[in-house]
C-alpha cells in the first residue's frame, strides 16, 4: 500500500525526483513514465528504497522509495506509474 507520493524538482529543469512511502519492502523501486496522453509509457527509471523505523506511540517500519527521472523536456507534461 502506497502512503505518500511526492514530486520534487531538482536544480536541473530536465530532472525530477519521485518519492513515495510503502509499509512493505519491495524488490525494486521503479517509475515508468512518458509524455502525457501518449501510451505506452516509454521510459523506465530505477531507484532505491531506504528502511526507516518511525517513532511515537505506534512504532512501525516504512520504506521510502526514491527514483530520479532524467532527460525530461521542460514545459512538457508527463504521465507516470510507479511500483
């Protein structure tokens, strides 16, 4: 189950960081993406997940996934799917 999705622009307008949190470990952190309204999604980027223990009254383990998208065209819209 995905908990959070966050998109961050980096200093380079052709790059973007996609971050999401899951409650279960997964084998890979993958984002498929391509120009909006053009299927199939033609590009794939791989990243990594980092394991964290939360604090507070309900301690649990979460996995933060981060994948960097590169070679984007500024001003274009992109569709994405992650897993």
